[in-house]
């Protein structure tokens, strides 16, 4: 902001110097309007009007871009909300399946180790016959 103020002050100073160095009158005609104006004052006024016009154009462009970004942010917030709702529904469904309450962060629960009866299977022997085997036979 400070650099803009400095640039504006410098432009005003140059316009004032130009206006004092060109004191001759000129006739300005526009459509039906005609007026005698000092040349330096007229050109400084036209310069100032051009600056204001460019500021208005840049302001409208800035507002257009801002509106575009607001629209994108709104779409992304809607998408985030939809995904959060979907995640919550998934967590609720998972909680109903496991009969556990829904928590903010899902941590894996340890799987309990349960002692079971030895499993018996049929394994082929060296001669091709199937032999009854237990867990101890398989693990040894």
C-alpha cells in the first residue's frame, strides 16, 4: 500500500510540474461541448481520469476473480461436508456391525487369542495314501 501511495504522489508531482511548464490555453472540443483550458491542467486532468478509469477496471476484474474463488471454496466446502457425512455414516454402520460405540478416531482393537482344539487334517504320505495328522504333527 505504501508503494502505491508513493507512486501516486510522484505522478501528482510530475503532473503539477508539467502543468506549470505548459501554461498556454488550448480549446477542448467534445461533441457539442467546447472550452478554453490551460494545456498543462487539461493533460493532468486527462491523466487523472485515465488513472481512475483503470482503477475501476482493475477493481471489477478483482471482484470477478474473488467471486470465482468464493464459488470454488463453496463447492469444496460442500464436497468436504458430503465426505464427512459419508464417513460418519460408514463409522455408524461399522459400529452397529460390531456393537461398539462410534469414536472420533478409529483405533484397531487387539484380536484375542483363543485356545482351540487341535485340528486334524489328512495329508498325503510318501506312498501316496492319506494319513490323519494333528497340529502337533504338522508343526513338528
